[in-house]
């Protein structure tokens, strides 16, 4: 799994002109599910996300987690994170999991994140044409790949 995590002061996702999910301060998580991803990836990534200390403390040091600041979480499925641009100019998405595999894993990820965070998780809709709006706070943007846990 690949996650691009952005610390935001606000974020929302709209589908067909209607807001499907929105948060104030928190994390916008763009989630790409790849071939071979499974429950172990979900557990590791959720643990990393709820404990990731990228929010400022009273001394303006990145020392607090989203959970510490009672922040929200907005999760957007994004298979294009698995794009390969190695050959030519048209990206290949062969490493992205097929929908019949990715959809259940996406839902399991959201459910596990909700359990760990102790709060509802805002989401987009898997496979939909979504419009994502955000105010990146910092900016802080972090790339996490469960296949590269070093």
C-alpha cells in the first residue's frame, strides 16, 4: 500500500457536485492499494498513521499525532499512486490491485483506521470521479509505502 499523507487545516471530497466527506484539521490520506497488499499492510499502515507525529506542540515542534490533536481523517482511494512511468509517456497501472481485491481492502483499511482513531473516518467513493479540495498545512506531505518499511 502506498499512502500520500497531507497535514491539512481542512479538506473535502465531492462527487457529482455533492460533498461526500470533509474534515477540519487532520490528515488527508490518498491510498493506493497494490497487487499483493493484505491485512499485514493495513495493520502496519494504520498504526503508522495514527501515531505519526506531524502536528505542532506548544513549542512549534512536530511532536503530536493526529489523535493527540483530535484531528479528522479523510481517506481517498487513488490507484494512480501505483503508476509506473518507466517506459514511454503513458503511465502503466499494472501494479495497482484490481477492484475486486482493492475494494474490500480499502474498506478494511477504513474500518481499522476508524477503530484505532476512535472516531468516524470521512471518505470518498472507490472508483468515483472525485474532486478533492484541501488546505495543506505547512505544507506537510509524506509518502509512506508498506513495501519499504525502512
